[in-house]
């Protein structure tokens, strides 16, 4: 065990428990294997559907991440999985292929020769070195559900494993389905699970995996029976496969590993049937960063710093929304909102973080909301780099602290009106910039108008009755073709004549976004690669019906870099709320890609100005100012304004 020493005194000093390094784990007993079943058990989750190409991409990423085994499917059950194993032989590299496991079941009841079972032959033909087959290990499940005698089930287990190992040349794990249920619910036949384990052992299995199939076991029962299995069958690897129906899948998995199990089965993000499987994104960091058990999580090839990346990649590939509150990898896992909490982590992040976010590839976030204190605002200002322009004097810092107080008051006022800044990173940053000395708008919207025309209102389903005759065919496409939204926007740029642009779109917001983007592209060409990724509307006061305040949240995406940001707008007019969010989002886009800043006339003396002696025209000047770093690592040129008043203005 690695010790922390104080050189001067020579005395042992234990590291803080919350921050114990991976190297401080005790490295004794068998190492734990990470067995990923996302591509098999995970795909049984509701709403999860993946193509063969998707499965190949996920398999590559999991192999690179460093898991020991990738259970990629059941080749004998469906054509897609059979295609995967066939293509894997040529489309996956040697490292990934060596980690593939094929899933199947014991031979069919009544079949004397396991070699006559097509799904067992498919396991051998899959090209994998490891097969994992499932069997019943509960007496009640065997007799009532499988419809086999207890003796026949034992024979099915032993003969299937023996055929796969001796005839097929495979290493074999056996999933003991309903293992814990058998002990807890089978009354006088509760020891039947041991008979099933011993049958697998006689057949030549390398390991058995104890399954909490219904997800209702508790950690103390799992630990008790796992420890009994480890003590009884020292020559077998003992694994754990837990479902999350009781919300205890991760706890049950860790309890089994603490009891001596050496194979941890689970899925990325806990995806799976019903309530899901044990979440490997919680199990792996617990093993690496916590003193869970006496085992080490070799191989060291598990790259823990990529955990968040892998988690989000799998969700994206499976077309699932990423859960922001997921432990370790969620966007909110290290997000702090309460003012007291933020003040504490400013002194020492361990005050409210159980591990270093960077250890799992995540990052700390300080949220700005009506519950914020000055520490939240100050943290946002520091992350934005707005105090780093040579302002080292105590006077300058004091000025910024006063601004922080004014910004906080502004946030509380706006949130009382319906704004929500927690996820609106662009709007928050713009609020800080607007409070920054010398910041000048890269553009200003003078006015806009939106018109909507629909020449075929009767094509809507509720108006499909004409002259008391019901129209069988309602052509929605014709309505979409005749409906037309047109937006006109007048935009002014510093030192230029205002420009007027018009655009049509599929709805008023689409038209307004198109007109605004067209106007900005003339001066800021990079705006052309900005797209709206998502558009959400929430009615804040349903009782007020059509007069209710409306919150609009728009997600933007740079189609070249993939970078995303969010802006928010609130108004009783949904078009006005959308316009506010659009202007914020595009202003942020301009700032992200700007390489210069046009300053107001009053600011010229306060900035460093690089002039070309051959071009004395003020309109041709590019004002070179010290760069300040945004919270996302980009740079924003910001000038200083000595006439600044520390009150953020509303748009």
C-alpha cells in the first residue's frame, strides 16, 4: 500500500479519505474483471435500438477504454447479432476481437446432444474466445417457468458447458439466473443454486456469475451468498450480475466484489431492461478511487479519465438523452448552485466533491441562479477571465466585486420574472460581458417584424369537413407548402450603415433566425456555420393561458467544431422571447470567433491600438487588446471603458 509521508517528521500521514489516490488501494487478491454487456443486455432496455454499425463503434470504444470483456450479443438469436460477429472478424482490431464474448443459453431440454443445438453451435462459430451461457439456478424458476425437472436442468448445464469447452474449445462463464431469488424464495429447495454451480464446475466452466435477475436483492444478502460461493468454489471465478429494480444494482455489485467476487458485469450508464443494469460508470470509479475491497482494478489499461467521454458516446450512439444527474459522469455531478456550497468549494473543492472531477473526465460547474450567492457570480467571472486584463490592484478587484453584487441582484430579478440561467451558459457569459468595462456590442438589432400567411387553413384535420362531406385524405404536406413565415430584421454594426435583411422559414422562429443569420454573415462570415440544435418552450404560468409568460431556451451548435451553447429568453410574447434568445446565441457566436473588437469612441484612449501607418482611417483600425479566456477555453477580446457604470443592462 502506498504511504503518504511527511519528510521532516518521517511519520505516516493518511491522505484524506475522499481524495485517496488509486495507487493507495490495497493490491492483493484476484484482480477484478470488468465485463461489459451494454451491447447485449443493455439493448433490451425500452427505447434502445442499435444498428450493427452502431454496435461495432461502441465495441471499438469500449475496447480502447480498457474493459476486459465486451458481451456483444447472442449470435444464435437474431440476424443482427450474427452479422456483428461476422463483421467483427474483419472490422475490429485484434485487441477488440480478443475481448469479445458471445452470449447464449444451455441446450434445449430434451436434446441429448448439445452439438445438435443451433444456438450453441453459433457460439462456437462466432469467433469469440469466451462464451457466456445462461441457466436457471432457482428450483421454482426451473420447474414452473422452464418446465424442466431439477435433474434435467443440472444435466443441461453440465453437458452444455462440457461441449463448449471440449468440442468448441471455448472458455465459458455461466450466468446463474435468479441465483439470489433461489436462496431467498425457494423455501426447502434453497440450496439448488449450489447444485447448478457444481454442474457448471464439473463441465469445465472457468467462472460462474451470480445474478440478481429481478433486481430485488439487498447488499447484505448479496454479500452473504457471494462470500459463501467464493469460499465453496475457490477454483472458480465468481461474478456478479445485478439489475436495478430496487435501485441497488451498484450497491449490490460492490457488496459482491467486497465479498470476493472477481467479475463485475454491467452496462455503460446502467442501460438495460426494466429499470436497467448495474452502472459500470459508477462501479469502475468506485473501485479505482474508493477503498471498496482488497482487490485492485488491474488492468491499468482502464483509462478512468475517459469515463465521461465513453458514457456520453454510448448515450449518443444509443440515441438516449444523457442523464445530467448521473453519478461521476453527469453534467450536474459536480455542479454547485447554493451560495454556501460555492463559497466553500472556492476554499477547498473537497468540501462538496467526493472525488476530483478530472479523475473521471468531468469538470466542476458553478451555476448561476436566484439561489446563488456572490461566490457563484465571482466564480463565473474568474472562469470567464474577465479579471485577468492586468487589473492586479486591490482597487480593480474591489470594482469587480461590486459588479458581482450588481450582477447577482440582476440575476435574482430576472429569475423572478421567469428566466433560468442554470443551463444558459451563453446568456450568463453575455451578462458578465455587458457588465465588463468597455464591452461594445458586435451588433445591435434595431427592429424586426414577422409575418405568417396560411392559404389553406381547411387542410388541418379538425377542419376536414367540407359541405358536410368528410375528406378521407388529409394532405398535411399541402398545408406545409402553403404556410409561409417571413421575417425582416434591421441590424446595425459599429461604424457601418444599418442593414436590412429578409428571410422565409418553416415558422416564425426559423424565419427570424434565418434573417438574423443572413444579416450577420456579411460582417461575421463564421456565423454561417452556426445551427440551431434544439428549441424548447415552457409556459411559466398556465393559469394565465395565452397571456402567460413564456420561457424559450435555444441550443446552438458550431457545425465545424461541434461546440454547443445555450441562450434563454422570457416574454409574454413567444416570438419576442425567441428573438431575445436568438440574439444572445448569435452574439455569443460572434464573440467566440472574433479576432478583433470594434470599440466605442470613448474607449480608444484606454486601449492598446495597433495602427498601420499607411492606413490612418479610423474605420480601418483593428484594436488589439489583451485576450481574456472564456469559461470554455476560447478567447474574447474585451476593451476597457472608464465611463462604465456597474449595472448590467437588460436587452
